[in-house]
C-alpha cells in the first residue's frame, strides 16, 4: 500500500501549486484553473483519509458524500465563475484581473 | 518498494509537473491541456486508492465537463489573451514565497502529526456503492446533502444562465 | 484492483495502437512539403486575420447545462445501483432530486438559453 | 472443460503455467496476462473495422441502388485492404502554424475514446475484458477522450473552418450526452449493478428493451448523434460545409478519424445489444461461452444494420432542429421517463414478472403517445426566423430582346 505521508505531501504540493496559480496569474480563467487544482488536492486528501481511517462500512459513505459534495461545489464554482468571466469580458473587453477596476466606469 | 508504490510515484510526478505547467504556461490553451493531464493523474491516484467510482466520476465531471467548459471560456475570451507579455503578476515571487511557505507549514504539521503512520484500513467492501446509494436517500443519513446538492446545481445553473445570456436591450 | 490494471493497460494500448500506426505510416509516406501546400486550407483563398476566431457564447450555454446534468450522475448512479433495496420514500427522494434539476432545465428553456441563435 | 467450451480460459492457464515455469512472480504473470489480453482484444477490434468498412460500403451501395465495391477480390472484399495500403503511403501535410503536439495527439485520442470502451463489453459468460463495477459510467466517461480529440483537432489546426467545426461538434456532443447519461440509468436501475456482465445476467428473466422501449429508443438516437452519423452528420456535412474539425488532416491521421467513426458505429451496436437485448444470453450460452460471442454479434449485427438503414434513408437535420430535438424533446422525455419508470417499477412487487412487463409497457406507450400529441401541438409554433430579403436577381435565361423582337 502507498504510505499515507506520500499521499498527504502530494496533496499539499498540488494545493500549493494551485495556490500559486491563484495568487500569481493575471488571467481570470487561469485563476479559476488554480482553484480547480486546489479542490482536487482536497479530494485527494479526503479519499486518502477515507482509505486509511474508515472502519469497514460504517463511516465510509460519509467520506464519499463529502467528496461528492466537493465535486458539486467545484462544478458549480466553475459554471458560475466562468459565466461571470465571460460576462465581464463582454463589458470590459478584458479578463486580466489587474485591469478590472470596478470603481472606474 | 512495491509495484503500487512505483506507479504512485510516477503518476504523482506527472501530475505535479503538469500542475506546474498549468500555472506557468504562457498560452492559456496549453494551460488547459496540462490541466486535463493533471486531472487525469488525480483520477489514476483515486484508482490506486481503491476508489474506482471516483476515478470514473473524476474523468466524467472534470475532464468531460469542467475542462471542456474551461476550454470554451478560453475561446470566448480569446482576444484579451493574445498570449504575449508576462502571464504572471509583478508580485509573482511573493506568491511563490507564500505557496512554498504554506507547503512547508503543511509538511511540518503533517509529519509531526501522530496519525500519519497509520496503516491502511481493511479496504472497501465490494458493495460500497450500494451502501452509498442507500445512505444518500436515507433520512437518517445523507438525504440533506443529496437534496442540497441538487438545489446547489439548480442555483448554479440559474445564476450562470442569468449572467451569460445576453439581455435584450441591456447595456453592452 | 486487477480490473483497474486491465483498464489502465487497455486505455494505454488504445492510445498506443493508433500512435504506432501513425508513426509507421509516417516512415512509409513521402515528405515533400512546399510553401503552397502548407498553407491553411480556406477553399483556395488567402487567410485573412487571425485563424483562431472567436465564436458564439451560445456554445458555452450548452456546455453549462451539460455540466449540471453531468454532475447529477455522481448522485443518481449510486441511487440506481441501490434502487432494488430502497423504500418508496427513497425512490421519491430521487424523484424530487430530478424534479429540481428539471425545473432548472425549464428555466433555461424559458430564458431562451436553449435556442439556436 | 474441453478446449471448445472455453478456449480463452484454457489459453490463459497455458500461458500462466508457462510463465510460472520460467520462474516469474505472481504479480508479473498477472501483468503480462492482462497486457496480452488487452493487446490482442484491441488489435482484433481494430482489424475487425477493416472488414466492417467493406460491409458498410456494400450495404450502403445496395440501399442506394448501386453495387458498392466490386473490383478487388470476390465481391470486392479486399477493397478496404487496398484502401488501407494506399492511405498508409500518403504524405502527412502539416500546415503552417499548427500546434504540433495537440495536433498529432488528437487523432489518437479520437480512436482511443472509442476503442477503450471495448474493455468492458462482455462477449460471453466468461469472455470479457473486465467486469468493472462502474462499467456503465466508464463507457460514458471514456467518451470524454473522444470529445477532447475533436476539440484539440479543431483548435490546433489553426484553421477557421476546423475551429468552428470542432466547437460546433463538441457543443452537439455534450448536448446529446445529457439524455444518454439519463437513459443509461435505466439498465442500472433494473439490474442493481453498473457492471456490464451483471447487467447481462440480470436480463435472464426479460430483455430490457421490453421493459423500457422508450429508453432504448432514446439510447439509440443519442448514440447515433454522438457518433455523428447521418441523419445527425451535420458536424461534417461534407456537402454543405467543409469537413469540419478534421479538415487539416491528411494521410493516416485523417484515416484515424475515419476508423474511429466506423468503430464507433459498431461499438454502439454492441453496447445496445449488451444493455437492451440481453448481450450474450441465448440457449446454452452459459455452458459454452463461445456461443455467447455468436449471440452478441448476431444481435449487434441487427442493430448495426438498422443504423445503416437510417443512414441510407433519412435526410440530414438542420443544426437548430438537432439542438431543439435534444433539449426540448429527448432530455425532458428521458427525465420524465426515468422518474415514472422508477416509481411504477417500485410499486409492483417483485416476482410478478408479467404484471411488471405489462405495466411498464403501458407506461412507455402512454409516454410515447403524450410526446407525440405534444409534438403535434407545438409543431406549427416553432418557426425558424428567416430574414426577409429583397428579391434577388436569379440567373435564368431571360429572353433577350433582339431587333426582330422574337427573343432567343
């Protein structure tokens, strides 16, 4: 079996790469991709904990429900986020985060 | 080292490398393709952890739907990203510092945590999907997440359509 | 686990098989490029402007509705697997789930998001 | 167990015994056996396509009152081999400015998205790749590879036609995946498993096409649309727009899209046979698994012929009709069908097979009837907006006034 620390370090690394993407990228779509990477890291963690700590049967489905809800959240976030980006692009003709200054018309 | 561990190391390396490419690729479309590879890597890791159901769901939802949505969005907002000039903020090194810091912090916390040396559980029984399906509609268990998920999807659908469908005579 | 090994190998082979065929054909085939041959195909007319054109937002809306119905599978497939062991209440729960999604589809319909424009 | 009842298991035992004799570990033997099995299976499916292209051309020729291929070999049976040799020696033309890696990856993904489905299709009681416990979802999920192949082809070609064609194709594909995913719930719901072989076993009492004909119909329509076959072939309507996403491909790279297309059709036929027509079930099929291959192929053949028949007889849809059909007919119908079937099926106690069949048939009949009525009612109301234009000059031989005034 894969040792648990490997999985956790892997998930942490994925999370931090995503975090870097969110903080450093200019493009809004790229920021969203970073968020997707972070959510994936969360799911890897959840599945790893499920595999290692759940007793047979009883609370297995709790972990699975958790993962499923994270997936739903990721999908909803992507749908609304991208719709907003497209809407912003239509009005302002840019998707660069720095250039979006809502205070100036 | 077992075969499983070797496969894991290989897949993890590919996943992380493509994740790095996602955040550093200059062309947005390339970033999206690297994202697909990275998501596929995570799907394989789910399979290695005996969560076959989520492998398939990961491919179906992330690669089949979310990645395609992202690609569509890139094509729709393409003019603004002629892929020239830096794609990173001026303060990107601060972001890198923050990311490395968070990673170091997480690693220290994880390694010092006593539970980290746990050995794997018994492994899932074959009928876990059936149990999952039963528990999802069991009023004493997860019927709330089940229904809330559908309401959440409904809200996302309505919101996204409201935002993205052009209103007739609205401001441009 | 053995099943997944097989699946992994099968997916690998189904990518590798066409790859090998394409590679072999590449060895056999002639290579005589010239500038005219290598231009983009536009029915004989010179390419004008950037070739990665922007396209309609309508495609995005279809993908959006698809995404929502795709995510629903995470919940509905386990429910369907357990269907034979459920009470009527459990079945009706899923009917409610589907009805909520259906109302989303109706909203999109009324909003005109599903029309081809 | 003699050689003829179950040759696959015998060969497997033979090879594993031989490998163990060489002193290999347990894990390596499993790996090598899985690899060999997958490779042989995939190769056989790929080569079967060669025969299939001939069959399709021949049958289509007959539909259109021609002979079809008839020059090379008896009945032109070697025609595809000649074509294959030709396409193998064609030059690859790589246009300027293409994005090399995605451009070359795309045709492989297009083939892989179809070929990989075969890993879970059972051909006999013991003859299958893997009885994955998420088999049905796997079939849907692996289709994402094909979509990715199309999107990559369209985008990386750097060609306006290819880009527009690719995105149009993918928009249609994802649209039609919604009713497909919903319909596939029906066999899962009846059999209580997502494994393909379990679904076949569960159909022993009754084929699912009898229990849910509407679902089977929706499955057939949506999967033909996913395949991009006539009457849904408007993504590469070659007589109207140029071929769409694969316009910049040449040689075997183009051939791969062709192969994927043909393979898709008969993969659909096998899936239909497995999910709705009882797969390999038939007399003595469990005792002699080899017979199962015959039964599955026979049933799949029937569906394959139907698909060709539809291709030969129906005109092409317009894109707005296709979109409307999906979102306003198939998707709501599939969802309503799922809800009603689940409730009605649950109300009937287990064991009363005849009652169950009759009730479900009545339900499906009612569904079809109501859908038909609704369609009739709204048929006149959806008008396509046609821009009114000035009457344009038409090129027709006008009588030219001459001096004598007679005209020409």
